[in-house]
C-alpha cells in the first residue's frame, strides 16, 4: 500500500494508509501510464486496486484509515465517521481513470457498484444533496450539506458515466448530477463565489480554495450537459 507521507530520503514519516490515499495513487499511476506507457506503473495501479478491494472494504463499503499492517484505526476528519462520502468519491474518480486507460472488467463492475451506492445510500432526493458522514452501516450521522463536495460529485460522476459508456447508468445518474448542480447554484452560489457548507441549517460562509476550484469545473460541466447559460456565467 501507500503511506501518507515519507521524508525526503525515503524514510516513512506518517505510515497511515488511508483508503483515498491508495485511490489517489491509482489515479496518478494510471495517468502516468497513459503518458509514459510504463507497464510497471499500470501494474502498480492494478495492485493498489486489489489492495483497496481486499483490505479497505467491509460488507457495506469502503472504510477510512488503517495502520501500516492494514488494521483499522480511527479516522479524524473533524467528525469521527466509519465511512464517508468523500472516500467513496475519490475511489470512484481513481477507478474511472484506471478503467479509462486499462478497460479492466473488474474495475468496471466496481464503478457500477459505487454509482449504485451513491444513488441508493448517499444521494438524498428529498433534500437534493448528498449525505457526508456515515456509521458502519452507511446510515448518515450528521445533518451536513457540503456544497463543494456536491458540485465536485456532479462532474466526477458525469465523467465516470461518460467513461463507462452504458446507457443504463447515464439514465440513472444524470438526473442526480443535474439535481446536485442546480441545488448548489440555487442555495450556495451568491453570484460571485461558493460558501463552504451548511451544518444543521447554519451556513458556513468561509470561502475555501478547493470549493471554488471544483465549482468552476462543476458549473462548466453543468453548462456542457444542459446548455444552461447561468452555469457558464457562474463558472466564469
């Protein structure tokens, strides 16, 4: 697996093995393989795919953090949660890139499973948002609307649907990504930038760099998919 960090001479500094840490390595190695055609990079990406599937999962989904021996440890991310939407999303984007460059059927099946999970367990159609933090059984544990994650999810899911190329998932996921994009435009965008999040009805109006960056991509994606001029203007 992949450590969280090492020192400049290669000695491990933080030996935590976070699931989305493994995923980002898959993402990078897959892209590097496409650029370089280095088979070793692709093989390492495939190996990490199996690490995630065999070491980082339980019966309901992807767990969060582990020690160097892959024993589960507490994940502190502001909220103690056994599962998160964020980890699920980053595994999805990594698998999208791996499938795009390698076309592996086992990766394809996991992409479908993750989209099914987003649709059935993460997306909240009543509140037009995603849930963020979950217990071990994927039950939401906090009333939180993460604006940046919702607009990020919209374009990453659309990208995955595009790479997958199956009509069934296009029809299943497109209404969800349209709803998330529209809701963020209506409740979080003030005409200039995006607020951070809303917890228990209280909006955190701080402006965070990654939230603004994902908003540019997310609204541009919304414009490309629907032709809504408001989305293009918001991206600009």
